[in-house]
């Protein structure tokens, strides 16, 4: 990777005074107003989780709870890693991912258990079959409650929602928490405890093994698949400036999630009612599995979209000297980002690799923010002021990250990007203008995106390097 930096020599990357590139945060709460809501949320989730553990232990016994927890937790790390892999371009804060997971495991599960149990009792009094609860009631209440946590997050932390990928990840984490606790009930209660009461511990463990194969290996994707429909709707709403889309897209996603969930629960009901096991098999293999792989392919394509977005949006900053062409080109794919981190590690060690990783994350956030500003996602003056402040913060953060690796490669000439050409520092100490090549010098040379409208940054201070901004 070429050792090229925008705007001036590495020594000129000192942070500008507050008010030029670092405006004070707008509307940010301080003191107790900031930590009290967080403390209340954490306390509420902790109480819900403890209450759920007591409920499970009381209903299925301590042994059943332990066996169910161990068996239900086994697939969770793999599934969580899958969502984290999907979100590699712009990883979400761990605290928000944990909130969604605990919400699904404690709050959503508790409400769904209560509603399903009460409804089952009423259906029995009315002479209605209990199977209707799984087909009509469970999809409605379970999908609504799994989605409520991510919806609250999108309401209170809208800036953390950059698109459909984030919606899939947040809703998927909520669904994983819900599925884990539901699996504890099936594995520890319907599996181990029922087997022990009927024939002994050996039968209980055999039941756990069989239920594990059916519920986790074969249908473990079900809850994340259903709730991801709501996530897609929330993601579409987050990237749309149309008020109607912001309301209708999440509702349409939630409705689709309920329909999928109800259809999935209907298959075994029909198989038992008509004594035709093939109904379940055909529905599972003919619809659910293909639909699952279609959604996975869609999610992977969306992940690549975030990489291509940087190539479409960041050239705005290239033409005004905030980025050099190789920096933008090296952000276009995960492979190029990995090569850039390897280069930074070679020239600046682990500190350089970490700085390059943080640089890439901040650049992706900047591209998403600028794309949202161009789309008019936040039209109110106050929101635009907040976006401008965030944009300035990210630009300063990017400059600070560059300090760790720019100018550290002794084999590369010092070249500085002024927005139009390179200013190449020759061995005689004279800086000469050199036009940018058609394909920037990066680990994998690529052609830059087409030109975009001119975007001027705020007026910078000027330093001893003539007309080069001293950033």
C-alpha cells in the first residue's frame, strides 16, 4: 500500500482547536441524566433474567435446568459469531448487541410464556384445540416481543442503525436469546425431566439428544430467520427519508415474520392432524430451507454493499483533500481492508494495525453518515446540526488514527494529497506535483468510483506548507 496521506506531512495531523473540527456535542446529556437511564435498563434486564432462571428452575428442576442450559447454549457462540461476521464492515457496540440478546432471552420470553399460557387456558375452556395457540397466538406475541427490543433501540439510538444489515444483526441477536431460553424449556423440561419421570435418567438424556437434533441442528435457524424479516423492515426504514416508508416497512417486516412463524408452526400441526409426516418434510425442505438460504445470500450481498458504499461516497472527501485515492480504494472490500491492516502492522507494529482497523471503521461510519445526509434522513435543523458535529468528529478521529501508520514506511516516498494531485517529496527536498494514476496504488488496484458533486469541508487553518491544510 502506498504511503500516501491527504492534506500535508504526517507531522501536521495535530487535532485542530475546538470549534473548527471538533464542535461541542449537540444535545448530549451529562451527569446523572446520562447514566441513570442506562442503570435502569441494566437493572431491569438483570431482574428479568434472574426471574426467568427461577421460573425455569422451579418448573423443570435444577438438574433439568442445568442440562437444558448446557445443551441450548452449545450453538449460541457459533450463531453469534455468524452475525458478527456479517457485521464486519461496521461492527455494532457490544452493549447494544448484549441488550438485544438479553431482551430476547428474558423479557420477550417471559411475556410470550405468560400470554401463551393464559391463552391456552382460555382456549381449553372454550373447547378450542391447543394447537391453535401455536399457529395463531404464538407467532403474534413472540415476534412482537422479539422485535420490541430492537425497535426501542432504534428509537433511542437511531444513529446506531446504518441499514438493513444492522437490522438483521440486532433482531437476530434478540431471536437468538429467545430461542436459547425456549430450547432450555424443551431440552430440560419436555426432554430430560419428562424422560426421567417416565423411565429414568437414561431416557431423559436420550430425549435431550433427539430434541437437540430436531430443534437445534435442523430448525435452529427458525427464530433468527423469522425475526430477521422485521430487521429488514427496520433497516429499510433507517435508510429512508420517506415518513411513510419509515412506518410501513417495519410493520410489513413484522407481518411477514408472523406469517412465516405461523406457517412453520402449522406444518407439524397438519402432519399430526392428517397423519401425514410428509407434510412437515415437504414444507421444511421445499420452502423453509430454500427461503433460509435465500435470506443468507441476501444478507451477504448487503454486507458487500457497505464496502462499495465507501467507494461511492468518500470520493467527495478525496476531492477536498480529506482522503487520498488509495485510502478510499483500500476500503472497498474485506480483502483490501485486511491487506491494509497487514501493511500497517508491518510498518508500525500492532499499534499501527489497531489504528488502521479503527480508521476503517470510522471511514465506514463517515460514508454511512454522509450517505444519510445526502438522502435527507434527518431533515430537522437540530438533527442536521448533530450530523454535522458527528461528521467533524469522525474526520478528526480519522486524522488521529493516521498518525500511527502514515509516514512510517521507509521504502515508500512521502506523497501528500491536496485534493487534485499528489505533492511528491523528492530526495532533494523539493515537493513536486504528480498527477494521480488512473488506478490508485493499493494492495489490489481498482478504478475509483465516478465523480460526485463537490463537497467543501469547513475552512481549515493553513500552515507552513503553503496551501496545504494543516490538519
